[in-house]
C-alpha cells in the first residue's frame, strides 16, 4: 500500500462561525449615507451600510444585529463589527436644519447637514400652519422658498424615495446672524426664548427681602465683600468676603446667589430649568437657564444691594489650611464690583480698590493652587482661543484667552467651596456611618487602553510613561456608564488613578519646551474621560480631589440647584434622599451639558469658518492636530483654527494611516507625519453650510 503524498495538498482550516448578537443603540450617520451604531457600554461602534439601515436616520434609537467582524486586534477581539438594523425603536426628536423649497404641489427641506444625506418631503398642506393659503391671500411660494427651517422626520414609508417630515420652526433668512445662531440652537434641540407664562412666573416672584427672612440667616453685610467677573458680565453669581479674626487667622467667605430660595421644587420655573439643564454660551450670546428677572436681577450679587446667598465660610491659617468651616444661608452686601483686569492690576502693583483684601486672598489662592498640583492635579496648558465679534455678530478676530492670577484667585476659592461641600456631605463620620445621597461632579480615571496607547506614542519620542500594568487596572475611565453598578459606593480617586496622574504630570514637565510638546499634550488630553454628574463618588481625577461637586453656579447649572437643596436638607438633619431619583436627574443633567457643549462648539466652528471665508487662497504655517484614515487635521498659526487636509488631495505620495503608531506613512517615499509636525498649508475652502475648512498641504 502506497503512502499518500500530502506535501502539495492544501488543507482547509474551518474558521469558527461568527456569533451574531443583537444590540440597542443610537445611529450616528454620515453624509455618504452609511452609519455607525453607538452601543452604550461598548467601545466599538457597529458599522451599517446605507442599504441595511432600513430607513434609520441620525439620532434614531434602533435594534441592530452584528453580522460579521472586520479585522482582529491584538487582544483577539474584532476591530470593527458590521451589522444591519432590525427595527427603528424611536425616531429622533432632534430637528434637521435645511432650506425650504416650495412649488405648486410639493414642498421640500433641502439638507445642508453632514449627518443627513436625504432631503425631507413636507406635505404641501402642512405649510398652512406657517404660511396660510387662502383665496383672499394666496401663498407666495417664491417668497417663502429659500428660508431656513427646522424639520423633524415623522415617517419613511418602505417604498418612498425620501423621508416625510414636518416643519417645527421658521428660522429666517440664511446668512443672517440671528438665523444661523437660532439654527444651531434648533439643531441641538435647545430653546432660544422663554415662553410668556415662564416670564410671567418669574416676574411674579417677590423682590423684597423681609426682616423675617434676614433673621433666619447669618448676616454678613458688615464684612468686606467683592465680586470679580469679566468686564462684559451681566450677572454676578459669586462673591468673596474677607476679614481677619481675633485668632489672627483669615476668614474667607464664598457667597453664592441663593437661587433655590426663589425657585421652588416643582414650580414652572424649576421644571423649565431642569429641562434646559444649563445655560448655553454661543459665540455672540448667552441662552440662560433662568429668566432674566432671576439671573440678572434677584440672583445677581450687584454692589451696594442686600442679596440672599448660600455660603461656604472658611477659617484659614497662614499656610492655607482650613481650620474651621461653616455652610448655610446668609445675607450679604457687596462693597464693589471688580473686573479681572482691575483685580490683576491690583495684584501686580499692590494698589487699587480693596488692595489689602485682594492681595491677602490672592496669597491664599496661590497656596491652594500649589497644593492642588502637588497632590496630582493635571496641569494642561493648552491655549484657549476666543472669537471676537462685532455688534452684528460678524467675526473680526481670533485671540488667545490668557488666564492670570486674578482668574486663579476666583477659581481656587470656587474649587475649595465645591470640594469642601462635597466632603462635608460625602465623607463618612465614624464607623458604620453611611454617606447620604448627594450629587457629585466626577471625573473618572482614564481608560487603560488609551493610557497604554499614550505610553506607546511617547515611546516613539524617547519618553517613558511608568504606570504599571494597566490591563489589570479597573476600567473606570470608560466614558459610557457600565451596565452594573458597583456593589459598594466608591469613595474618591483610585490608587491607580493617582499613580497615572503623577506619571502624566512628570511626562508633561519633561516635554515642556520640546518640539514634541504639543503632540504629546494633545494625546494626553485624549486619554481623559468626560466629567459628569453622579450620586456615586469616584472623585475628580483631573483636579486630584477625592470629593467634588458643583455648588458655585446655580444661576447657570441645574445640578448646583440640586446640591443647594440637598445641603439645606441635610443641614436640617433630614434623612437621606432617594438615590435613584437623584441619579436620574444627574444623568439628565450630564446629557444636557453635553448637548450645550456641542452647540457651543458648533457656534464657534461656524464663526471660525465665517472668519476664514475671505482668506481662501492664503498660506499659513501650522501644526498637525489630528490624524485619521481619510485626512490630517492642521491648526494654523496664530489663530489655532483647525481644518482638514484630505489624504486624496496629497499628490506627492499615497499615504496610509498607521493607527497603532498614530502616524501617516507614504507608501512610495516612506515619509511620515505625526501629531505636532510643522506644516505649511493653503486655505482652499471654507463652507458655512457644512461648517468645514479644507486646507491643501504646501510643504513640511
């Protein structure tokens, strides 16, 4: 019997069958029509091609099934899952912004969004509520065509060529400043006015401070008190008081407008404030959380007026240690309103209004700041750029906002109040004691995988990031909430987080002034988790605080109102409040904060694109601020305005993205680009419709 020859035979190894899984997630769509489904608690999104979306659109909540995996990472897990939508569970209520086009028999909203590839059909009869069409006054379709509107999708029948929707707001003439700012607010589902009944409720609030009310409070009106705010501030919601005690120690009071005295739980104004969650700061305007009667009048700590406050008062020794503290309701009368420039001049010259008090408080603030960084607070020094606009909203300049000692003075005492209030409520007081339900501002440890990627990145420049075995570290740094809550309530920062913070600060100190400083700082920033509100205390990693909350701005943040209410209840020895109820409010507040942040960034982006429109064709020096498989992002000097150089437009070579080493590599030349590299670019496009700036690479 002859042996079989196997030398040249091919042996097929059967791959394990892909295990399909179903998920619930949110659609993140692209202009090209495909989408990524974001799954809570999962790092990798699921890619879905346009034909497999089943009519799902950006922001929709869907049920999706994974159908295959693309690529495998070093951990054996798929780099990317692909799938298809099984069902649309809920249509997004966020409107799409576009241009209205009307003919005799049809109406359409023509999209100009990067996340909406389809125009929306509007039933012609639905226009009547906005533009009545009667025999006596026929609708002029030519006149209304071209207006910018907000529309939501109501349905997309299976055989229809386009989704069907309805108009929810007429925004105005495209290009006009108010139209564009209102468009941004509408796009993010943010209001830009209060309903008349809300204004009426605010106007009905009594303005008189009665003797009975004063008798229930600590009277601080005879103590030297001042506010320090930006020159153009319209509301002053925090004040500082200072006096020397008989012991020789200093008493510093942090006085916060007592919003919750005027806004009662369950009232109309409270419901509106909760829904808004926060004030929104666009480039040219503020959209307040509370009506003007409250934010600019009753709760504004204007000088020479008695004002009701909720205060944190500290007795401090010369080394900046808190010897005693007191929390409660007060009445104050601010001596003077200063702006940051006036306070800074006093710090630098030693002369000016309340010079002795300003200098004494400044000295304590410097001590607090030094202690914070010594404890491990992350010291990022990225420049903050601001857009300057004229009275019509037109951008006329971009400048760097410089923080100086006067800013730090206020910042450090606001941080002190926030930290000590959180510690006062959250820190157990004796064996067996339980912390009461409270609202914390938490910033969790960085994601271990991101720190590991940073370690590999800095190694390319010859640096080490000694942070131990991160793979075994708790993954508290995930930005998306875990499905299961911890068995026991967390108590502040983890040991691993403190070690990472120390290593990061040491690294940032080593790279300061080096050519790679910008690149490494950018990558370090991207390791950070997103701060949020929670009834579970994980501490604040970035500030290096075991306990932290938001107590100091109830005029513009709803969680601060919750903190004031809870603190007031616990000072009166009331029992711990319902944790689940407050956790729900924390989640809502975090979501509203992120929406407001996205809208603020969109307004800045719009104004930066507008600012660059007359600079098309001009050449700028810049540095690489981001890399992807489709392009390099460049920040130009001196404005730091970011735009993209599409890889397909670089004709000197064919570049591919090396994700592991975070660089672009030329296939032919071997030329490498990484974060922070200096380049020269030409402005080739500034599109207001899509809020994008395109650059062309000129040279290194």
